[in-house]
C-alpha cells in the first residue's frame, strides 16, 4: 500500500475517459438501520435493485462520510478474502456506476478522494447538500465540490430537490445527506415541540455543554435514559421516516437525467435499546454498523 504513494503513475495505464460518463447520485439516509429500512419496504428505492445488508466503516456521521467520499461503499464483510482484493473489486464497480471504463484505484492516488477525481479528471459538476452540522462546509469532507450546502432544516430532503441542477453537456455527482432518519426521526411538517428530545443526542454540538458547570458535569444534570416504550416508539419513527422519504425519492428520480446511477445507503445504523444502547457514535454493536445498500440506474 505505501508503495502506491512513492511510485510514479505507470505511463502505460489506460487513460480515464472524460466523455460518455453518466451522472451519479449518492443518497445517504443518516442513521438508518438495515432492518428498519426493510420493515418500511420503500418500494421506489427498492426498484433500484436488490437491497443488501452491508456494514459501515464507522459508527458516526463524519468519518463514515469521509470513507464514502473516498469511494469506499459500506462493505459486505466477506470471509476468506484479502482486503486488497475486496477493495479492488469494490472500486472497479465505479466503472458501472459512472458508465465509464478504465477507472482503477491508482487513478485516485495520491489524493484518495472521489469528488476532486470526478471533477478534475472526469469533468463532473460536483455538489453536496447535507443535513447534519458535523458535515458543514468548513469541515475537511468539503473538498473537490463545486457547491456544498448545509440545509436550513436537518429533516427536509424535499428542499434539496429544488437545488439540484444538471448542467447541460456534462455529468453531475451529488451527495445528499438526508436527516429525516436521524434522531429525532421527524418529518418536515412535524412541529418541533412534538419531537422527542434528549440533550446532545441529535447531533447539535452546541448543546453538549448544557449540563456542565465549572468545567465538570453538573450534579444530576444529565439526561435520563429512554424507557422501553419510548425506544420502541423511536424505532417506529425511523420506519415511518423511511416510508415518507420513499415518496421524496420517487420525485427526485423523475427529475434526474436519463441513465443516472443512484446509490442509496446509510452512514451507520442506530441502537434502540439493544443490550442497553441507544443511538450511535461511541458504541460498538453490530446494529450500529449494519446498513441498507441498494443501487441501480434510472431510465
């Protein structure tokens, strides 16, 4: 692996074509677990292809999106296979996604980042719309994008559709980080005073110090854990959110250029009380890594 950074690119490497590529949209349903996705059975998303149970490389939003933007989709965890062989096969899949040929891992060296490769080598228009503040435009994940927008609301994928533009004569790549499936699993028209709330859980870092006094945790100031009934209702809210998003997804597909490749997945899963856990982040549990994965071409 380290030799890749020392060697000069082989002059005999086939050129990566700039023409004939198709648009690519990566939809990340933030915090969506595989089993809640399957219970929701989103028909429009499932039209893309067979839904796979895959595993995220990270248990929370920021590092997971960095991996996704390296071109590392959630993995299948194959047995008796070398990691290098898996990465090679996984990355070669971008030839099908982009409607291209000749794309190999070494095309990304030394930057190892997909957006600038798509923009500067293949001539893509690149854009991102994100729902979670940990992915704001000042973070390192914003590299190689023509536009990057943190949405005003964390739970409104529909608002993203009006901002998607596809310049004529060139393919586009879009990253959509969708927040309806993230805690508190709220739909856009649900009043905020009806959301279930617990400080510090829903990713707004400005609230992390709410229970700190004099540099130490305030006595009795921390939130209490959810009851079993509350956890069950939260899980149902995520299922409901996936069902709602299926309609938004259908409208998005109607606006995409013919031949666009769409990948739908999640950055990580979520815990709803299993083994005493809730949420994601500093959690090591299968359900926080288990995510849905489905992809295919539109039109």
